[in-house]
């Protein structure tokens, strides 16, 4: 993500946090429960959409989301996307030499089919 994009994302997150915590608290102190609920809902939806790139699966009205899992291969420093069963999206089995893999929050850097195409 570019520096400009990161700044915009940070501003969006700050506005959503202020909506979620600040504005909803003011409405709560004023006894305006319906408005407080709407402010909480708006802030929550805004935060969910600001991190949409990190969500792998979304369920529905009960709101069940599963975050994307990423791991880094320590010797090479390449970040892969993980699928179920301990296999990367490009087909590497992470159970072989598990000491070489650590969880990561960085962007996927693997250029193989699967990891890059699933982003």
C-alpha cells in the first residue's frame, strides 16, 4: 500500500473509532439510546470495511468473520497465505520443518500462483 493510502486508511480508522467510542458515549450520556446504537453500528461497519483486505470469510447477520492467515518463511523472508491443513495457498506444506515458519501480519510477498491470486 502506498504512503498516501496508509494515511487515508489511518484517518478512516480514527474517524470510526471516534464514532464508535466518542459519539456513542455522548449519546449514551444524553439518554439517546437509538442514536447511540446507530453510532455504534456505523463505527463497527466502518472498522470492518477499513480492514476488509484481511478478512478471508464472512458469514452474515450473526457476523462471523475469519481473518486471512499469513505466515513468513524465516530463511527466505517470503510471506505466504495459509489455507486449511497447514499448506500455503501455493502448495507448500508448512508441517515439514515447522521451525522455519512464523505467523506474519505483513502483506503477501509470494509471487507463485495461489498466494498472489487469492489476495
